[in-house]
C-alpha cells in the first residue's frame, strides 16, 4: 500500500521559514518524480515544485528563489524548504509521487502565514 505522509506545516508569521517533509512508503522511491503542490482556499491546486528521479527540478515561476525542493532517497523523503513566507503562501501543501500513470497523493499539511 502506497502512503505519502506530509508533516511540518503550521502557523508562522510573514517572513519566517518552514520545512515540509513527505515520507513515502510502498513505492520504489528513487524511481519516482516527487512533487509539492498546494491548494489555497477557493483556488485550484497548483504545482509548487517537483524533482525528477534524476534530480532535475522544476518550480512555479512565482516561487523560485524562496522555495527549494530536495529529496533523500535513503530516507524515502522529499522536503520543501520555504523561506520568506507570505500570507499568500497560506494553503494546504500536498506531496505527489509520479512515474507515468496515476500519481499518488498525500493527505496534505496546512501552512498558515499570518501575523
């Protein structure tokens, strides 16, 4: 059974940082592209960042420079380092594992950026 479990969300003030983690099980982690998506209230889910099995990265253009995706294949975990957070970064952040076909999704972790 495939499981993607996100953690690290919470309430932070504008300008602060958070690191999200997504621990995977039930997949051969190192052959999957891993990604982070987010969905803000009333908006569609959008790509934040992704990293291929080979380490190539892709970022939403509006977030590049503030957010960094990384992965640890030995720990079967993908991370999202988020710096200089803004209120508009408030959303549920979802982990995604894809290798063609239907991707797998985690249940999400809530990030609230508010003063």
